C-alpha cells in the first residue's frame, strides 16, 4: 500500500512493529511456515544426529559447484563449497546424511606451507553446503585454500585477509559486478575478471533470476545437454531456489571468478522476486504465501554464498547489511535496499514524481539500517567511505522535457530517504563518498549533487554503476536514449550499454574507475577492453576523465 500522508516518526515505528508482530504471528501459527523457521546455528540435536555418510561411497566428483570465499576481515575469511555430485537433482546426488569435509589453507597454491587445516560437516539440512570461518590469520595476506572429502579434492581457491583496522594502507583495487541472467548470454566477463588483479569483488545483486529457464533455447549452447524440466518454471519453493543456484554455479566462468577472488555479496530483487518491497510481493498473492517464498529465497541465498554465521536467516528475515574496513583507507557499508523498503510509489515503473516520493515516512533502507549507516559514517576514520548497494542512487531523469519521469524502484522514488542519507553524510563530514550500484544493466558514472536540479550545487560524492555480466544480452555502446539521458542529467558523466564489470582503484590521492566491457555475450570468447576511465581526487569529489 502506498503511503500518501506525511506520518510522524512514531507512526512509522508502530507500522514497522505491526509488520514484525504480524510476521511473528504468522510464523508461529502456520505449520508450513514453521517448517521454514530454520535454526539460527547448526541443525538441532535430532537433525545433527542423523547418519553420517562414508565419503568413500561418493563415486562422482562432489565439487561440481566450485569453491568461494568472502567477507575478508583483518584476521579472518570465510570459505565456501557445496557437495553436489549430481547438481541438477534436488538432493544434489547425496542422501540425507552428514558428510565430513576436510579443508586446508596455505600461503602457496602448491600447499607446501599449510597455515591452517580442519574439518567441517556438510549437513543435509543446509543442502550439503559448507561455511568455514577461519580465524587468527595474518592480516593483509593472500592465501590459497581447498577442500577434500573421500578421494575427491576441490579446485584451489585464492583469497586474502584485510589489513588491520589502523593500518596505513595505501591502495586497494576492487571490482563491482551485477546481474547475471543465465539465458541472456555467457559469463565471459567473469573469465576476464578471474584473470584481473583485484583484491576483492563486490556483487551488487541479481546473482540469481527467478524466471523460468527455457531448457531448449536461450543464448547458450544447450544442444549437448538439454536442461532438466525443473528449471523451466519460476522459483517459488526452497527446492526451486536451490536448484537455480546449482544451475548458475555450474558455469565455469563464474566458478573461475569465485576461485580467484574473495566476494562480498548483497542481493537485489531477483534473488527472491522482481521488484518486491519488504513483505509486499510484485504480484497480488496472499502475504503468508510471499513470506514462505521469501524465507525459501533467503535460506537458499545464505546456503550458496560465502557469508558468515551472523547473516544466517531466521525464517523470512536475514540481516545482510554489514560493515567491512580496509585499514584506514576505506570503509565499506554494504546495504540491503529490498528487505526493509516501503512499497514503490505510484504503482512502480517510470513515473512523474508526486508528493509520495518526498514523504518522510517512506524509506528505502528502513529506520534501523539508515541509523546504522549514518552512525557508521559519524564514527568513520577512513579516507574513502564506499557504499555497495543495489539501485541507482543519483537522480536519473528519463526525459528532456519537464516534468520528467524517473524510476519509482530506484532512490528517485524515495527522495526523502535519499535526502536524509546525504544530509547524514554532510553532518558526518564525509569528504570522499562513493556509491557502488548495479541493477540497470548499463554502466553509469555520476557526480552526486547536493541538489540534483542545480548543476552548480556542491558535489558530495561519486556513484559508479556496474553494468551487468549477461543481463540485457550484448547491448550497445550508446543505447537509443543515450543523448536524452546525458542531456537531462548533467551530473551523468558516463553511460555505456555493453556487458562487463568495473574496477575501482582506491589510493591516498585519488580513486580511478575503469569501465570494462565485452562486445558480445551471446556467444563465448569475447575480448575485453576499457570503455572509459575516470578519476576522483581525494577531498575533491567529482568524476573527470583519466
């Protein structure tokens, strides 16, 4: 329901509390939902006492989905894998039994200098996924890791820890990626990213798409392996989401990128359902039905990503927003702009903005996350304050005539929420604000203005929008609306419609963004090139060509 009246703060809090009570009541009284109120830690005692499978009975390679690592801290990193000898089967080709998995971490890829080793249990309740949080490591160091069960050894992954919080780190290179629709093309940008020299990758959402996969068509070559019919339906159940992750993660280029670099992930909408907002679905289905779907989606997301235990969901709730640091050089405030947002105004889509977009009762982040972000900026001592998030933050007018349409799904549809964030950055004295964005299947570079309608107003930061890995198919350098967008948005410094990713090199004096694109994804083997490069100087926000 769209809120049309300005509500006092206590009304917004009551509304949030009512939603929480309603959800709790639903999870308590509905038997089907109770089955999805999954344990916060390891499976309960009864489940944990299930039979243990002898790994020697695994006759096919169980590491079909590769390895991954993520969320690097100064002395810790999380390692991930999943056992699935038959990834396109609902059970992954394993019985509902526990499996012991050995892991090793070393300084070198030949594992002659092993630093740590141990064992973990792949529980059937977690779809035989493994999350190992390795602690007490040296800060700011590269490591190599692998898993073993029975006679099978996984591929080797490469990861790293972050510098100490007070370290005078001089540089960091990150990559930002988003939007990987499986049927739109090959994941060629990931192959290039796997060979790129970056410290960490930020995935900004749409890792998964919920739509039915055409098992005999699309732009991938299915002639040698027609996909099972289970993929040709929209994801709704836990089994659906788990199988879809298995499909995406069998891609060799995605596996290569995960093995090469640690990932920091956050979701957008398609990991659950297109353009959902909090507990409001895209389509008119009963709320309890959508909460069941959301619980399934969140559960499968955590299972299949290199995330730590604090991110493990409880039913339809999962705290994904979190903070990472890279010495004194950078602070990363990773946002979740789906789980807590108000419903899109004016029926969603591209609309001329009305009073609702400036209603202070409407929010993109929810009150708690917004306060967390602003408090984190107030306490930050980092040179660069980077916000990895999902949807376009800067104003993006679609028309050269006034009034212009804007996206109700992006921050343009939540202008009061954006105003509070920008005012919070100013109050905290944040000089080097950088927003990383995905979602729109194009690359943008924006100057973040204090007043987007006044080109002469102060520039408060920069926004780097990473294009898609595959979504949107090949694309073109200058889409049909290129001239209109560049004219209507003088703070837009770059716009490109090809597939690819962006790298950002943060330094003590400046940050450099390189927009890397491929000419096609509808067939494999595309080369990569740099479409454009921009710099922003420390203490002088704004993008200039490099």
